[in-house]
C-alpha cells in the first residue's frame, strides 16, 4: 500500500515545490515603496527635491526621473541614486499648478521599474516673507504643528505599504498550495478506501 502511494505523493510534492520556486522569485521583484511628494499631494510651496525609495538598490547608470509641468516642460531631471534611494533636486521655485513625476530605473536584479505620480502647488511656489515675519511670536505653537502634521502621514503610509507588500505571500500562491494539499489528502483517502 505504501509503495503504491509513494509515486503519486512524490509527484504531487514535486509539483508543489516547482510552484513555490517559480512563484516566489516573481513576487520578489523590486518595486517603489514611497515617493515624496506623495502622489496627489497638494503643496503650498515648491519642494526642494523629489525622493523615490525602492525596496532594493537600483543601478545608478539606468536611472531616469523627470518632473514636468502641465505643458510637458521638464523642470527637474538631474537624478542621483544612492542604494535604494533616488533623489531629484528641484533647482528653482515652481509656479502654481500640476506637476508629473515619471520614473524608470533598473534594480539590482536587472528588473526595470517604471511609473508616474503627480503633485500640485497651490501657492506661488515660495514662502511669503510677510507671512514669515509675524510667525516668531506664534512659532512655539504654530511651527511645531505644521511639520508634525504633514510629514507624519507619509511616513505612516510608507510603513504600512512596506509591511503590506514586502512581507505578505501572494494569495494565488497560497490558494495553489491549499489546492494541491487538498488533492493529496483526497487521493490518499480514496486509495485507503479502495485498499480496505
């Protein structure tokens, strides 16, 4: 009885291992974890830089990032890569309007990653000097609130995205494993009943 079941069991286990080995590398490809400014962000002033963070190092020789305005004019593109972080400095204040960030990089495992995000500037692009003058009197109460209110959501979102995408096993893989295990159990029970 055990000899007759050994062949089918080994066949099913081999298929299961092949499925796991084939799917896991595909799910381990590089991806964008976070970008600052966030996609859809509305900013009162021009950001000093655009920062993209990936889940693994990228090849500095194959990094292309462009920031364009609503008319398609490139306003920033001098990207530099350091490990998994790509930085694009914004050289001058930007006028109010919508801006698009397009990126294409190649990761350490030679996997290309590309995409685009957008943000908008609602003010004149620079901080108003008149607004900065009266702020010292209210700086103990006002200035700590605005930095803590704006940067904290990006860090929270980036952490949740990183935890949700990098640690989880793809559900198609789990479903396939469960189906194969169920098939093994059903097959074994049928053979036991026939033998009995």
